[in-house]
């Protein structure tokens, strides 16, 4: 018996891996994050038991996994996006290890990747930004030392900020000294869902533009010069005359 932590992707039921979809359709028990995973992701399943974990606390979720283990039934534990990012799987894994229950993690498409696709942009451009920092805004639960937004902003890299749209004004205040007023920003609401929406601007006007859209939750904030028209160099990989293993020099 195995518990499979499956990344369901950002919302579009087609943005799930083939392996993840196969396991959802095969496992006799499904436990899914109903507040973030659309029901369409579960289409085609043959499960005997389907549990919406949005209604449960951690001990109840673990209890359901333990019951499945005792019955010798595999579990599809379906999370939104990629379960290794803000998926709260670490605490579940800790219990499974204590119970000697096998588990596997099946990666999924992240909200960051989905948002970049919607915006039609690359998050890493030569001589502009070669680093992407995925983080969240520390409010109800504090960030570890050295991971305050200002600490991360000093790098000037592309930022993907989760769980922060309610605190956008404060985020802008912390980023302005490092990125400047004209740094491009995009806020993407429910990427790939039927009601997806987004707004683009810069650190000087994004607060009012997001307020006009009335985004209050389930939105990702992307910050960085890669989102604008900053000139960038072409990559060496496809440059004529650049030889490598698969394209030897003439």
C-alpha cells in the first residue's frame, strides 16, 4: 500500500501529469484538497472512497490514510499545484513515516509556471535575471531568519510571491527600495481556472490596479524586469557559431 502525493496542477484539469492522472484513476481511495483542486481533475476515477480534505484537520486525514493502509488500499492524496511547494505534505509525511506507511510524491505544474504561460513571458532572461525566488508573504506565520521579503529583494531576481495579495501595499513598500517604481509587476488570479484573470503594471501603480480588479485571494504576484521590455542578450545555446555536444563546430 502506498500514499501518492499527487500534484494536480494549477487548476486546468489537463495540466496534470500522465502519471498523476493514471494514479487518480487507479487508486481505490482519493483524498483531495477540495478548496483548491477542481472536481474535473478526478474525472474518470474508480475510487471506492473519495474524501474532501478541506473539511478535515490533519489528524483526520492521517486517520483516513491509516485506515486505507490497514485495508491494503493505495491512496491518491491530491494537492493543488506541486505538492512540494506550500502543500503541507511535510507534516503528513512525518506521520506516515512514524506509521511505517510507504509514500511517493508525484510532481505537478506550479502556479508560477502557469502564470508565466498566461503572461506569455520567460522568467529568466540573459543579463536580466537568471534566478527565480518562490516565496510567500509572512503575516500570520513568520518567515525564518534571512527570508524576509526585503532580504530576498536585494538579489533583484524574479520574485513569485504566494499568499500575499491581501497585503499588496505592504509588499510594494518593501520592494520599492530594491526594484524601483517602474519595475514591472503582474498579479494573476486563479491561473488556468475558468474565471482566471490578471493585471499588469509596475510597483508604482499595481496596488490601485489590483484594487480595481478586487483580487482578494488565490492570486500570485510576479515581480521582475523580465516582465517588461528590458533589453536582453540572446542565449549562447542557439547562437550560430556556438559549438556544443549536439552541434559541433563546422
